[in-house]
C-alpha cells in the first residue's frame, strides 16, 4: 500500500510541474526580443519644454519697531521655455527666461522685486565629429522702467 501511495504521489508531483506545450511556446515567444527597424519610424527633430513658477508671499510682524515692516506682500512669476532642433549636422537651441515680481511693504510701498527678459539662441553646424561652428545671439532687457528707489540702490 505504501508503494502505491508513493508512486501516486510521485506521478502527481510530476504532473503538477509539467506544462502544456502551448504555455511553454507562449513563454518562449514572450521572452524574445524584437529588433526595431530604423527605417520604420521618423526621428523627432524638435524638443520642446518649459517651467512655470508662481510665488505668493505675505508677512506680518507684531513687533515691527525692531527693524521689520509691519506688513509685506510679494508676488513673483517665472517662466522658462526652450526649443531645441537637431537634424543631420545642424542644431538650433533656443531658450527664453521671463521673470517679474512686485513687493508691497508698509514702509516703502510697491516696487519691483524682479524684472527680466532673457532670450538666448544658438545655431551650430558640425564641421567634423569633433569640431562645430556656432553663432550665438543673446537679448537681455526688462518689462518696466526702474523705480526711483531702484535707481538709488543698485542690486
């Protein structure tokens, strides 16, 4: 009786670990790597992106006679966008930074905290694998005129 039970247990164990040939074929097919044909898809020429940041700050002091303002409020916005182009030996990189902020305090009133427009563009051409020729243009300006306080205190 023990021998029959052992033989049945052995057959059951072997049957549990054996797999259907269809399942084995599916596993083999799933583990194969697929070669991508480079002629099948087009290369992306432009890469675009950006970042936007908005900061709002408020401060209030109860014991402001020690050197702080009784109340202050500021609002700052920042935008950075870029566009990069690459095709064959030519490349063209563009970057635009915009920043503007205001601050309002009880002692000084409203004034600019930041004010910037910065546009940078660069065109490059690959002469050889290790040499590039490039031209760069950079424009820096601001949105608004400086306030009288900013004219007296640079920074």
